[in-house]
C-alpha cells in the first residue's frame, strides 16, 4: 500500500483526553477516532490489527471444534425475560423501543439468544457436544467509558457457547476452550496466565480469567513464576483426547495464580521466595461453566440416552478483540510508539523513501516494494513528500516490525538501511540483501 | 467439515411465514433463523455465504483504490442534526437514548459520520481523491419487514464514500465504483445491469442502480438485450486511467435500461423488436454522486490549489451483502433447493457416505475427503446416520456445486457417483477419477 493512497491521519500532539498509553498511541497512530463517548470508528490501520487478531481467534476456535455463526446486535426484551435477566441487568444494557414500541436491546452478551437457537433445533444427546461462537459488536452502556478501546461501550467480542449432556461433557468442552485460549494468546505474541475466577452461584472450579502481564495493567496479580515458561500446546493437539486435554489443563492450573480479588496470602506465601511473581495484569479472556442456568428456565433440553428430557449443560467463553488491540499495545510499546508483535502487525514493513521524486531513490524503493510484495510481505510504502524526520517519527509511531529506509546518501554507496522496530538493530545492506533479510 | 460436527438445522417442512423463495430456502437450508421481526441470526451455512460475498466485494473495492475502515453502529443524534437529516429521516431510524438520556441512533447509513471523519483530518486537495468504505451492520426500522434478508431491519451493507476537489474528480471516482460494481457482480456469478436512478435535488446523470434479472424480482425493468453480452472489465483494468474508465462507463450506459419508475415508453419503443428485453429485476447496488450536500453544511472543506477553502464533492456507493445472499438464491434455484454459483458456495462439495459404519464406504469417503481437502476444495462430509433419501434431499437443498455419492453398491464395482448440482449431470467414476474431476 502506498501511503499517499492510504488514510493514516497521525496526530503529532498527544491527545489530552487519553488516560492510558494504548489509548494515546491508538489515537496518535491514526488507528481509531472517537465518535461518541466510548464509541470508536476503526480507521484503516486499526481495522487491520483488529482483523488480524480476529482471524487468529477464529482459527483457534475452529481448530478446537467450535462452529461459527453470527447473531444480530439487536435482541428482543422477551428473550431476556425468559432467563430473568432483563430486569436484573441494570443500566449497562442499552434498551431500545422500536417504531411499534416493542422493547428491544443492543446485546451486551448472547447467552439467551444462543440458547434460543439451540432449543429450536437440537433435540437429542446424539447432536452433542456442540460449541457455537460468533465475533460480533456488543454494547455495554458504561457510566463513564474510558481507557479507549480497553473499556469502550461498543466493543467487539468473540463469545462461544458450549452445550453438553452433563457436567463431565461440559468439562471436556471447557478444557477445549482452555487450550484454545492458551494457543490463541501465544499466537498473538502474548503470555497469558489462566487465573481462577468467580463462578457465581454455580460454584466449582470451572471459571478462569486469562491475564497478561503489563506494567500498566488494571489489576494486581500474584502467581508462580514458572507460568512464564510453561509450554504452549501445539497445533497438533488432539482436542478429542479427553484425558490428554485434562492433563494440559491440570498442569496449567497446578501452580498458584490469582488476581487481587481472589488472592490468598497464605497460599502465595507458601511459594519459595525466588518463584514468586507479583505484577500488574490485564484480563484478555474469560471462560466459564454455568451448568443449566439458562437451559433450565428457557427449556433447552435434549433427550438423554435413557429417554429422559434433560436441560443441557452450558459454558461461555469470551475474548474481546477490540480490547486486545489495546492490551497488545500496553504490553508492547516504547516512548516512540507501538511495537507490534509480527502476527498482528497491520503491515510487515514500513518502506521509507526519503527523497520522493529522485530517480534513484524512487527506483530502489519501487524495486523493494514489488519484490517484498511478491514474497508475500505487506509493505506500507511512504511515498509522501513529508520530511525525513516526519517519516521516521511516523514509522516508529505505527510500529511495523521492519523499517527499510531508502535515502540518496546511502544509495550512492548502493546501500539501504534495514531496521528492526523492536530491538532498534540496524544494518546497511544492498537492495537485494535488504529484500532477502526482510522476506526471511 | 464433517456434518456430524457442524450445525446445519435443515427444515423438512416449508415455513409458512416466508413469502418468497429465497426466504423459504434460507430457512429450510438452515442458513438463517429469525430472532425478531426482520432480524436474523446467520447460522453457519448462511454466514459462510455472507462472508464469501463480502470478501469478493472487499477485493473489488480495494482493487479500485477504496480504503477500508469500520465505523460503529451507534451514532450520536448531534451529527445528524448538522446535516439536517435527524428530524427529516422519519420512523425508519432506530432512535435510542443512552443512560445519560443522550440521543443516539443505530446508523441506517453513514454519510454524516464519514464526513465527520474526513473533516477532522483532511485539509488539502493534495490528500484527494479519497474513497473510504466499510462493511457494517445497519438498521432500518421498516414498518412491515418481510422477504427475509432481502429487506430485513438489521442488514449488512458495504458503503463507500468518495471525496474529490471538484465534480470532474468526483466523476472519475464515480466511474471507478461503476467499474468495480460491474466486476463485483460478475464475480458473484450475476449479470447486473446499471440503470439510471433518481438523483434527487442534485440532478445530473451520476446515479445508477445495478439490477439483476430474476423471475421473482421485485420490480419490472426494461432494457436493450445486448446488456446480457457486454464484456466485463478485466482484473488488469487501470483505475487511474480517467479516459479509459470513462469509455467503459459510456459503453455500459449507451443503451436503454430503466426500472419501471424511470421507464420511458418512447425510448423503449425505439429499440428494434428483437432487441427488447423486459423482465423482473432485483436491485443489488446503488451508486450516487451528491456533490456538496453533506460537506457544505458540515464544513468538510479542503484548501484548493488557488488557496481557497472549498467543500469537497462526495459520492456514496452501496452494496448489501445480506440482501445479495437472497438475490443470488432468487436468481439460482430449482424445486429441490438452492444452486450456488461456485464463487459464493459455502462449500465446494457435498460428500455423501450412504452407509456410515461400513468399512468400505467409510474408507472411500475419508480418502475422498482428505484428497479434496489437500487440493484446496472445501468439503461438507455427510457422515451422519441419516437415511440416503434424507442425505440426497439435504444435499440438493443446500445446493453445493458438486455432490460425490459413496454407496456400497457402486463401491462394489469400484465406483462412486459424481453429480453437478446445477445441470444434474452424473458420472460413475473411480475414487481417483472422482477426486480429479472435482478438484479440477
């Protein structure tokens, strides 16, 4: 993509309204624009990151056997009355009356609707297990939205819902999502640690929050530091292997890890001093078994092998891609801007032509642009007439993993500069060497 | 995908609430489920088609130089007051009050918001032309929603907005979209004919509806039959070639074509009898130049080369993917079900194992399943214990381009049956021949 034909409205000043670094950087890098309190437009660069995150989330959901559908944003109040949540939900639910004065709402979550879809068509235990998910915009009318897309009112959420005949089956479905989440966050370039979370009235141990460590995190977390080195389950993991998945989950829950809300001083104190890890964390996912909480009142039953009708056991599994964009920046930035992990970078390479209009730099830049494109690398080619200083600042701000700088001086010696955004390593290379270096 | 692990709730009966064939077939084929009046959940099979359509729309928008972003669904009433449309829009606009009693709305379209985004960051003619688009859910509170996703309340729309310094520039931007639309519909397997449409108070000739012909179409259309054979601009089309694009548009608008609203009996009568074509049509796209209608009141200006501030000239360009799913079915079905054009089919192949549990049919089916997967074909493998009759009916209903039938009798002779859904051509082939035939 040529920058002259792209839409990248970077800001040179630091926006005053932004409290946290990811919000500031997303505004400055032209990734988002606030349209109302807590409601953002995703500008082209931001949308690319959001889509790359969603694609990885989707691949890992599919790998674990979840099936994608898409529920609408607007739901009927009727449905929420069936579960008893319509009156209970409070002011965070955006309530709407349509032209016929029917009560509707903008879905903050989808347990009721997915239960309705399930009960309409699944009748037998033979059709279980089933895990249905979607990636859709949701709305929670936060009283004081802030922190940019970390806690926005309109936000993108992947929510999956599992259906099983009994708790044993539900545990296996839960474990599939547990492993899928480990893989998802690792592929995003994050180390996420599962920590026990509140299960509400259901009780039990089947609720985990996945927390990433970041200095600017919203909450304090405490864990054994071995979590930092635990192996991530491979792509070849057999999600049908009940015992195998249980082993993975058992090992990932064998050591102490808790957010401040669930912190147990005594258990933490029992960890040997050198193995203690206390840090700031950001919640990036939540998985949850809730039994028959919705299926029983809403009549989502199946015929069991013994012929009886029983309500299905359900769980829900959430990841917020729009929140993850911010979380990734909180975990990976410096004073100059964002440092994208490669798997989610909006482009692979920033190509900076320092003297647009000069025959030599234009020719070398185009050669690199096309050669990298042919090798499958996405390049953002800065062919604008900005000054070199502005080009460097923009490239550092938007944080693409590689920078290739084509200037008249270097080119006189047959060299261009290749820089890694993360480590700041620089090399002077020929055009061919630069292409090979970046294309790997 | 193994059908036993998929979610495909087909209906054996014809739903009574559906007035048109696409609505009936989408419900029967388990593509959608109505959640409220005019509001649908997209079940897995429906979502796959919707995504394939959106991907083709996106590719052709990008090819024409449009840049993708994503605007939120919820907008502030303030913005619409600036253009004067908040009070004018009427009851089709879903109006919402948030918890602070701020007036919001679910966007039915995005002219105001994109103009706001533009004016916040583009200041000079040097940054033009610019075309920004998104593919996002919108809401129009139709008084009596019907015809399924053909006219639903919550619907998916690709809307692009072009910004130019003057009308000449805007005409070129318009032509880019005109050509992009010709290519888009052709790639979807549709022949769409551009017909002059109302331009409202602006006047001029820069407004076209793209209409496909279908016996069940909503409106009557009249045109020269040569439109059926006009060549579609190739992928190599140079969208920067102003004169070249104008030539394409001129040729595609050189002959008579009009919907009943704009029909001119005299001009139609002048067509020689054998060249007249009168048929039913479905609108699948609309492109529109509207000058400074939004930029002037909303202050979206740029500095012109002569130093003056001038409001930009804008156009908007819509395609509804959720409507297109229905339109495609209206244009391509028979009494047994849907017949998907290959580019939008949710899977390429239905693989029917007529005797699941039989070692020979299981082995042959799996061999075909894996071989086709390796050759890049998406296969829906019916490995359920349904009767053969039900499997055939489902395969015909969901309309995948190829069917491969593996039964014990054929297999005893070393043969499986390969059938084209569209033409009903059948061949008995060996497993290897079948794979080669289908993988092309």
